[in-house]
């Protein structure tokens, strides 16, 4: 006598309909989260740019002191770029290192400069061998209104990053609000 085994349980696995439903739910959740994620990455971009400018100011100051020559952090607001130069034989030349490259602002960011030096159609911060620097402010504002300042209040202090808040038609730092 031949006996047949009967299978009394469900098949293990997922049906095509179940897989499609999971994909629809995941797609919906990701579509709802995408706008807030882009805002997060946009604010990171502003912080990263401010940190990069701060690092360039620190490098320029330390190199000016150690090498005994003048360094400049140059800005071209029309081209939205910034770069380091060093005085060599009376002229300022771009650095021949990775930090000597020309950096470009992200497309949705605005840079405002206050109290920077100007000469020969150039805009710059100057770092001297005596350790002094141009006391100036570089304000970065992204399209969402996030504003950061890379600022140095006096010629003998170092630059620092300050987060700003928009209050009554103008930007104020957290420490002043």
C-alpha cells in the first residue's frame, strides 16, 4: 500500500503581492523623508564650508609665522571662489599644495564679507609673520536661511565659527540674543 504524505502547512516565503506591498510602503516612507533629508545635507554643506574656511585661516596664520612671509586668503565674490596665496619675491602666488587649490562655494550659498582688505582689485584676509590677521567676518548663508560666520574680532585673535539666527530683519549671534 502506498501512502501519500499530505502537506498541511503554508508554503514558506512571500507572495508576489506581499513583496509589492512592502515596496510600495518603503517607497512612500522614503518619499516623505526625502525633503527633510535634503535639508539636513544642505545644512551640513554650510557647516562644512565654514569649517574649511576656518581651517584655511588657521593654516595661513601658522604658515605665515613659521615661514616668516605674508599669507592671504583671497576671495572672488563674483566667481564665488576662495584660495590661499603666499608672498614670494614681492608677489602673491598660489600655493603648490592641495590647500593651494581654488575652492568654490556650493551653488545655493551666499558669501558676505565684512572688514576684509582690498587692493589691486583683490579682496583678501592677510596673515603676517608677527601673527596678526585682518579682523574680519565671512558670513555664509544657505538658501534655507542658515547663517554661519567665520569671524575674528581683533587682529590678535583667531577666527572662529559662530551660528547666527534671523531676528527682526537681521542676523544676530546666539551669544548676543
